[in-house]
C-alpha cells in the first residue's frame, strides 16, 4: 500500500479525534475548517484516497457519512434517522409504525448524546418556509421529531390540517374549543382551527442545519 501523505494522515487523525470527542463523525466542511484546508474538494479527494486504502468507509448520501473502517459503527454511538418527507401543502406525512430504513433510503445520522435517552420512533422532515425562523428553524433545515399523536401546550409539533390539506410545523396551544397553531415569526399570524381538524404527527426533538458541502 502506498504510504499516506502528510495531509491524508492528518485528515485520518482528525476524523479519529473528532469521532472520539463527539461520538459522531465530522462533515467535509468541518474537516476543511478544522485543518485549514483550502477547499472541500481537496478534502474530498483525500477522503477518496483513504477510502481506496480501506481506512474509511463513506456514505455520500448523508453529511456525516464517514466511518472509520477499523471501528464498528456501534462504537460511534450514532443513531440513523430516516428522512421521510418535506413539510409542505398537499398531503400528510406518512409516518408508519415501523420506521424502516429499507423504506426510506434518505437519512441523517446523529450522536445518541444529542437525542437523549429515547431514540425510538424518530423521523426527520425537511423544512420549507420561514414560519419558525424566530425559533432558529429555517427554510432547508431538517427537523427531527418523535412520532406521537398527542402533545402539551407549547410543544412544537408537525400537524396535518385535514381541511386545508397541508402539514405545518408550529407551536401547539389548546384554547377551550379551539386550537391555536403559533408560528415563531413576528410577521405571521397564528392559525386558529378546531381540534377535529388537527392531526398531530410528531413532536420536535432537535433541528439540524445541513452542512454546506
């Protein structure tokens, strides 16, 4: 095997130390910034070399898809979460009882320490729109939710509005005989509706801003 260059060795060591410290692998952008490399394309080239040497494995469909070949995946404490759709008008998000990765090849990976003690029933949606920007949830972000059909006042939830035929991410408030769905955007008004028009699909767990590759 051809000897690694100094840069390739430093990238490998960075991946090892980053993974040990945070329990999940770095993105290409984090490697570039962490080592002061000129561009992400240079990082990508050297990652390809490391992969050819069977030192890492790569899943190019997710941002944290680098895995050290010398370590089992379980050691990294990573939870794989299926991305099952986009918050948008037209149809409810089909959240099945069995969130099987075979059904949803698009996925994200997060360290278990980010998600807390419960990692069951998790799914992710891509955000479209700016209704929750004041809660630091922006257009293009990915929200991780736990599948559940009930919630408490003030919870941020994905809601299917049956009459309007749209899925929306809002803060939920039960106010007597009506429900208020509150955006986190001072320029937008709340949605008022009846409880029978609301179908809770999941409660927000965390927000992921995809890394720029």
